[in-house]
């Protein structure tokens, strides 16, 4: 039995025609499956695209959510015009992968206001990647709570407060400068 934290080999988003929208492959040097040859290595872009095209061919119809394809366990979800995948070795826990994928999709739906489609993903690629990074780090599942992931991604920074500039604030600044200049003149 393989006891390792590394559980995800890749994250993919494919569109309705099977073209890559986003792909992130994980292969840490210390991965336990690196030596036993359990999975086919997808090292080049050509191999990855061929694999993705074949995987899309098997999963393009709505209805399933887990498939074993070409030595990889693929957990996937359809969302409007895209399909979102987690790929892992065949020995991984399908329920954990499914929970991680569902939480990632739920967090992205919260942040993209239920616009989880190709256009929304491309326009908000930074948010999608931040959600992914908060869920999975180098193939290790970090969190499966959608609300926590969404809150960490959407947290506003303290240095970016809203400053409203109107006539009153400009007049206050002018009056402050005028008073200080008058005070300096009196000191001389």
C-alpha cells in the first residue's frame, strides 16, 4: 500500500470541442509513483494534448464522473461548455478526489458568480488559478472546504482601501496646507 500525500497528477479544463482551456501537470521529483511505472509519463506537450483529446473523447457525454483512462484515474465534472478534471494514479481514493474537485468547482462558482464557463474562466484566470493553488499544492490536496477556499482567494488586502475623493476632501487638504504654511511664515 502506498501512503503518500501526492494524490493529484494533473488538473485540466477542456472546452466543448476538446481543446485545452487550462492544464496544470504535477510531477514532483519525490513522487512515489515515479519509479514503479504505474502511470504513463506525459512529459511533452504533444503527449499531453493527445492524452487530453482521447480523454475528452471518453468523457464528452454528460453522465459520468469517474473514469479509468490510459493508466490514470480521471474524476471530472461538466459545467456548461467546459469539463473540469483531476487526474490521479489508479490507486488513489476516488471519494477524496471527488470531494476536492467539488470543493474547487464550488469555490470557483462562488467567486465567478456562477459563471463557470469557458469565457468566465478565461476572463478570470487569476481567480481560477488562485483557487486551484489553495486547493492543491504540487499534487497534494490542501483543502476541501469551498467557503474557506473562496474566502482566502477573495480576501481584500488592507492596503487597498477605498478612498473617495470629492470636493470636501480636497477642501480639507487645501485648508490643512494653508494653515501649515501660515504657521511656518509666523515662525520666521
